[in-house]
C-alpha cells in the first residue's frame, strides 16, 4: 500500500494502528509484498545452495567410500582376510588417511605397518 498511494496522515496512523493490532491479536508480523518476495527468494537460494552442497558432499563421500573399498581389496590380497577393526578404520577414514595407507601398502611387510606408518623401505 505504501508504494501504491500516499495516505493522508490520519488514515496512515489508523492503518498502522490497525496493522499493529492485527499483528498482536494474530501473533504474526505483517509482511509487505517486498518482504515476502525477499523471503521467498532467500528460501529458493538457500535450497539451491543446500542441494549443491548435498550433491558435492555425496560425491565426495562416494569417492572416499570407493577408495576405501579398493584399499580394502588391496590389503586383503596382500595380507589375507581383514579383521573387523581394519574394516571399521577403512569405513571411517578420511581421504588423507586412505591416501597414506594406500601409499604404504606395497612397502609394508605387515598389515600393522600399513596403519602405524612404520613401513620398511
């Protein structure tokens, strides 16, 4: 309404009083059309950003899981059946840990050396 027409002062005061009364009675704040549009736009942008981040995190997690599975197969081929503790470590490993352990697979004499970083060169 403010953008469409300028109310005379007494009508403007009455309008503001009526809006304030309605806000109080309904426990809701009056939003102008501009505020509603801004909120809608913010929500759309937030959802789009959330989707992008979710996809990116999903891809990263999928890659990390794939790397962990591959490392598990390499460890199994080299050292035999893996104990549950190693399988759990692989499942919860960071990308940096997986890379370090993968680098250590061929140089390590034992499974323990892969994970404790004492591989022999």
